[in-house]
C-alpha cells in the first residue's frame, strides 16, 4: 500500500476545468480567424510579382507558431496533475 495520498477530484472542479479549456479553445479559434481575415492580402500588393503567395506563407507561419505555442503550453499544463 502506498503512503502517498490519493487525489480525489471533485466533479465541479473537473467540469470547471473542462469548460475553461473549451472556452479558451473557442476564443483561440475566433482570434485566429480574426487574425487571418485582418492579415489576408497584407503582403499581396504587387500582383505582377505574385506576392499573394507571401500572404499564404505568412498565414501558414502565423498558424504554425500559434500551434507550437499551444502544444508546448498544453504539455506543461498536463504535467502538473
């Protein structure tokens, strides 16, 4: 038998944590969509040089950076409990 105390999670604490994560994810998706629509066409000022590709590359880099930060943050949160 282990001498370590067993963690007992209360249902309200678990539900609050779940709701908080869902709200954070929804806000992140909404914020990402706003960033996408604001930055769409920002770099595409020179159609002669096909700079619209820079917009696509920029949006991909922004999304990738956000995804990496989110993955790192999620791993850190899961490590405590």
